[in-house]
């Protein structure tokens, strides 16, 4: 007798074998039983339902290799899609804590922006409990997450959880300077001929609603809304035509910057001014690339105390995602969980006349269409 992790139904070994045989029979074109069952599986007409079942190669593979994960008493595994094709993920991946629970970080998938979160670690207890290790599992983990989202079980409402940064402790945080054409224009500088690369330390990362600490060492703390992306698999010397295959998804980032330390001190090297604790809010989710209409044509904006400070579009990027992956992978190996901040548009405080900077008590909102909003208080 086996108990399925996801649905808790109990099945005998014979029933498990029967489940697998039924799935294989459903996959055969022209099967009368397949055509009848296809209506139940897909909720559509027999012909379209049968096509969906035939495409479900991932489910058949799972049935053959791990039959305990397939249960025909439960409808979840039979909400069929072509899981082996990464273009079909369409998910919002998150890291979170359960309020009042001491079990620590968990990985989930969000039903929609601001919606319920499916607890993936309840759906499948074998999954890692942090995003970096989850991404290292590749398509196997993504298939499980997609199946969990289709099931809808183990959903937690927004008030039951605390969203963390979707990625914590990445191997690297890669940042790109002067990468928006309108940002170069406001500085009266030429658009760089090559990406300008710098970095933040991982200790600067904070969640989408975490506080930003205004350091006593700086009097010129500035805002920078940015499109960020997360690497999904290991790679070096990546070709441009393959670059997007290495991207797990996109996030909103806030590249908080201490301009005095960036532009006047430390030999005018940018690192210290960019990497104070809490200077890198990320989130609210990793939105898989196929869930976005076009990551390079999205509205991007920043508000301080509800006043719009930056209002642009990611079409202004000088070097887009593929180019950045190719460029950086020439020098370093990219690993799952690595974060790229792609640059900020015009409207930052330091180039205003007179310059304007953040103060304690300010509320900063960084927003990108189709991805979400970061909302952080300066303390």
C-alpha cells in the first residue's frame, strides 16, 4: 500500500501499475478509450483532449519511473500540458515564510500577482526549500511546480505568509551601469559601446516589502528601479541564440545607491556605494520568461511617497538580456540563482536640479508591468 505525497490517496501496487497502463493507453492515437477519457482529462472536446493527452510525455515518463507520484483518484496529474517544453511554465516562483511557523524558508508558486501561494514543499516534500537549490534541479523541479499550480492544493493566502526575496545567497549579483538610453541622456554621456559591469554583495539583498536601512555613513541615498533576471542553469561562453534558455525568469529590483560613496569617495569605484546592507530589494516573484508578453517592452517606474520619479520602458535598454548573458559568461561561469540587475532609466535623484535624495520615513515603490511592485520603507 502506497500513499501519494500530493493527494494522500492510498493505492495498492496493482493499482499503481494499472494507473501507468491507463496513461499509456490514453496516449495511443485512435484509442476509443483514449478519446472518451480525453474529454474527462481536458474538459474539452474529444479531439482536442486527445491531442493534449498525446503531448503529455512528461507525465508518462513520471508514471514509468516514479509511479507513486501518479494517482488517477486525483485529477491533479491529469490536468495535462506539454511539461517537457520549458516554454509552457508560465509561473511566478517565490520564497516565503509562514507567519508563526518556525520551519524556515519555503519555495512556492504564486497563482497571480498578489494572489495565493502554493506551498511546493507541502506538495512534494522532496523539493529543496530554497530557490537556488530549486533552480539547480532544473526541469524536474519546474514540472513539479507547474503540476502543483494546476492542482491548486496547499494554497496559502497572502496574510498567512511573508514574501522573501525570490533568491537569497546567490553566487553573484551582476549589475549593469548606464544601460538605459534615456538615463545616458540625462547624464549627457554617450551610450557605452560595451556593457558597464559592477556588482553588489549578496548581503545587500532584502525582500519585496523589507525595510531599507539608511546608513549613517551617507547623506545621498538615491533610488533606481531596475529589471532583474535570474539564471536558471550553469553556463560559460553562452551563445546569443541560446542565451534565453539560461534565464529562469524576471523580477523587479531596486538598486539603492549612496551617491557620495559611489561618485566622490572610495576612488570613485561604485561597489561600496551600491552594496550597503538592504540596498538590493528584489521580487516580488521570479516570473518565468514565457509568462511575459516581452521583457524588453514593459513599463517601468519608481514612486517616492506616491510621487512618480522614474517612468520609462524596458525598450530603452541599450544591452538586452541575451547580450548581457553572452557578455558576462565570457568572463565567469553563470550558476543557477545568479542575479542580473540590468540598469535604471532616467529620473534618479542625483541628476535632478537641485539633487533630491531619500530620507528616513520615505516609502519607495518600484514597479514593472506584468511582474509586480516592490514597496520598501526607508528607516
